[in-house]
């Protein structure tokens, strides 16, 4: 038993170390600035909407129940199993139940945090838009946390050799009870929801050992589920940094040819075509641009304060250009590019032209969003012109200086 406890703790430490390594790249300085502005803008918009609620809304309990139900679906059982386990740990299968119980407890941490955060965010809305008291709302959140524990027990049971029909019945019963219980709780029956959830959790926990004792662990299914779960996480990390084992396949995307032609233009400069291709096909570049565009449009839509909006638009345009600077060095390690009869000045000019079109496309998107958000107010024209001026300064002053510094560093 002790060996399996040590096995779990060892794997947990390695897993947390690996996650922290990738999270450093996900939450880099520039993305954190964007996220802080995004959450600040959403918090401001949320507070403004709350002030406009002066009476209970008939749809508020239904919306609350739906959001809580979606929150309940967050989080899956993390077993940290490896393909080799089905061979080397098979002789000790009877002791794997203790290992999996550790995995269930560990898997409960993130969903509980998400549900508590969701409950805290919804609290002002619920207390203003529904007839619930603070006590009834806290009982609802308590019942939801207990249900999440039950949900992970059910995921654990699926790893064992139970009849498929029985698994489906248990799953349908759980979501039926969760839906009915949440609907009751948002209409003032939170105490009943908590009691039902607690009773269900106690009953399932008491019967789990009896249910698991005669059953056989489905090793292939357990390993496959863990691989699918980890692959989803790794693909997310791969948007920010190269993850071993996650490779992006190359596909012919003819519908993106107009975008490449737009960026490359009709110039015969080889690097202009290469930079355009790398930007469109390289997820590390196009994803940065798309993220800043989408977050920027969302912030423009929810923020109505012109000064704050001006700062955000200028900041996001600068961060987009700054984050795309590595595109200039994309082909430096390709030996074939040294054979091209292209001077460094031509390469810099090609990069600046591609960056010009990339930033101008983002500026056009932001300008359209600003005009729609501010309804053509005179502030909107000031923001649009200021953003255009920033792009010109970035392209004519900042970017050439950075590229010259890079060229001197090579020499």
C-alpha cells in the first residue's frame, strides 16, 4: 500500500512541475497585461449591468441554473496513468484502487476552485435579480460542490468493468438529479438540494468500495482516457510553446491564399513571401494576432469610457507588433536562406511591409468595432487617428531601430 502512495505522490510532483513549466509560457508578461485589462473591463461592464437591475427578473433563476450546470461539467478525473502501467502494474491491480482514490481527490481541487469562483462572481447578480437570500444561495453552492464530488466518483467507476448499460443509467441519473436539484435550489429550495446532494454522496461513497471490489480495472480504457485528457491540455499549451509529442500537421488551405497574397503583395522580394507564409501557417504568430484582435474587440464592445478605450487600443496594437518581432528571425536557422541573393536591407524592408499590412488589418478591425461601440462619437475618431499614428511610429521609428540593433549584434 505504501508503495502505491509513493507512486502517486511521485507522479503528482512530476505532473505539477511539468504544468508549471508550461504555464510560465502561457501566462507571459504581455498576455498577462491583456488578461488583466480583459478582466478589468468585464468587471466594469458587469458592475454597470448590476446597477441597472432594480427588481427580480423572471429569467435570472434559469440563467443561474444553466451557468451552474455548465460549471458542474468542468473537471475530469486525472489518473496520471501511463501506457506501460497496464503491463508493469497489472500484477498489483487489486492495490490500484488506493492509487485511484488519491487521483480522485487530486482531481477535485480544480473543479472546486472553479465552482467557488463561479459562485462568487454570480453572487451579486443572484442577490439582485432573484428572490434568493444569501443563506439559500450558499446552500446551493454547497450542494453543487458535493455534486462535483459525486461526479468524480462516477468517472472513477467508469474505469472498471461495469456493464455499459449500468454506466449510462448512473450517468443519466446523476445529470437528472443535478438539473432538477439546481432548478429547485434557484427557486428557494437550496436546503433540499444540499441534503439530496449530501445523501447521494454518502450513499455512493459507502457503496463504492463494495462496487469496486469484485470488478476488474479496464487498463486500456483508463490509459486511453488519461491520454485524451492530457492531449487536450498539451494542445492548448502548444498554442504558446512547442510541446514534445504534439506536432501540427500541414494541410493545403486554399482559402487562405488571398490572405497570403494580401500580405505579400505583388512584390518579387522573396522574404516578403516567406514572412507572409510563416505568419499565416505558423500558429505561434497567427494565434498571437488572433488573440489580440478578439480580446481587443471584446474590450471595445464592453468599455464605453473613451480614455480607457484609447489606452487599451494603443496598448494592444503595440503588444501585437512587439509579440510578432520573432517572425523576423524565423528563417535565420534555415541554411537555404543564406543562398538567396537578397540583402539584409531588402529583408528588413520586406518584414516592415508585411508588419504594416498585419497591423493595418488589426487597426481596421478595431476601428470598425470602435465606430459601432461609440456610435460615431467624436471620441471614436480621436481613438482611430491615435491608433493609426501609433502604428506609423512603430513601423517608421521603433521597428527599424530594433532591426538595426539585431543586425549589429550579428556583426
